[in-house]
């Protein structure tokens, strides 16, 4: 875990010039090879490889997958992001919780599973993928080539078992005005003030979303304004204003729900003002996820975690994860990983004992699933 945190694996799609996942992938591949697993390294983008390590049992049986992502967000504002620091049972550094703690736990579990000859039937797949913090290119490539009967994504869950998580849509809204000298109001149309009308109605929509009946594990949907740009200079009417919003979605909501809500708002504004010119488009989206309630995987993992020394709850996560991509190709998936704090912040840590417990729970799950 210390060695992984010391490796800079910032996602270059988020931070220009960042090194990406090449070095950390090589370290994971070496660990898995040394443990006796058969390792495949596949470049998903230049210098950005997935690592898939396989342990086959001698008899036919089910396939269990452990999956985690190698990339991290950026390090702006952090003093020593890649210097692992121990303090009060915690390990600090970028990616310690999100999610190098989970990566260390699943690789450590695979080592023990191999050493103890636990996999007597079926197959264990350990997948370390790229790009989860941006577009999940790694998980998409993994899902296209590798299948499992059950999977555990070791994202940080405080050692609870997450069976659902939210999705998201990124929507761009653009209002058009007419450029003119600031002293000539009859010639100009203010695209920024027109965007204000949109923002007011988006705020009302967010209040409605958050007042609806909540999902039992995930709460309500929501939206927020993320990025806004407009204007050229102080003495000119702005001819264009661009807004990007994020709409967090729930299982069961229709595909494109956020975009359709925004387009309905814009249509009402057009009907009220013939000079109101605007458009909305989808930038990117990922579906929400929820495991079928009757699936046995959460109960199996609960028993394994109890054997390892913790009593997990069944929860939902507010963030999105690669579990949705695995589920989309028919792989029942839960999230289970160590606790800590500071995801994407300037002070991030993972609880070291949680990493060990997570590892031991994964070993016990394999003992019940692959033996």
C-alpha cells in the first residue's frame, strides 16, 4: 500500500501532462506474477494499461472477480501527495483511500488465495483498470473481454457492502445573445442575464428533485451548476453564455432524464420570450446501479466479512463506480472496501486496519465461492 501511494498515477485526462497508470500497472502485474497468477497487460490508451491476473482452479466452477481502478484525481493544494505518511493507524497520501487501499487489499487477497490453494474450482480474476476517474475506458475494455459470475469492486465503503449507487448526466446549456457596445442597450442582447432565467428554474427543479420520495439506500436525485462561462469584456453585451450542470440520477430513472428536464425548461422559456435563444446537449452520462435484491452475493460477503472481524451493513453509495459497467454485461457486483476520508481533497487517508480486514474478507469470500 505504501508503495502504491508513492507512485504518481494521476489521470492524464483530468490533469494535462500527468503520467497516468503505467508505473502502477507494472507494479501490480509484478506482484500478481510473483504470486503465481497468469497476468495479461493490455494498453487501453497510450501508456495506460489494464492489468488482469487470473488464478484457475483444477476443477470447473464459477468465476469470481475483484476489480479496482489504478488512476487518481489531481494533487493541487497537496504538500506531499506521493509521500506515504503513517499517523494514528492511518496512511495518508493521494489515492490512499480512492482507491489504492482497495487495490492493495484485493492483490493481497489474491496472494493468500494462491498460497493457501483456496481456488480448487472455477477461476479468480483480479482486474486493475485505468481511467475510472474520467470515462472508465478501462472498465469498458475489461467488460468486453472478461466475464464473471460475481464481482467485488473494492471502492471505499467503510467496510460496508454497497449494493447500489447513483448515476450521473453532464448537460451543457448555451444561451445566445447579441454583441453590442455596452452603451447601446437596444442593439444588444445579454446572454448571461438570459442564462440567469435558466439558473433560476434549475434551482427550482433541484428543490423538487430533493423533495421527492427518496430511494431506500440512495436518497433523492439532485442537480447542481458546475461550470459557467460568458462575456468578453466589461463594455460589451455578451453574445454567448455556456453552463455545464451535473444531474445525479437514481436506479429506475429513464435514460436521459436530466437532459429532458433541461430541455423542457428551455422550451417553456422560449414560449415566454420569442427572443430567447438557447440549446441543451448531453456531454456524458453513466447509469445508476442496483443489484437484484434476491442475489446471494451480499449475504455471502457478509458472512465472509464477519469471519474477518467486521459487521457490514447493506448500503448505497452516492458516487458512481465501475460496478455499473460490469452489471451492464451481466456481472452481479457489489462494492466493498476500506474506510478513511478525504476523497479528492487535499488530505486523504485510509485506515490501515480496514485494508487488512478487507483483504481477509475477500479471502473468506473466495473460500466459500471457489472451494
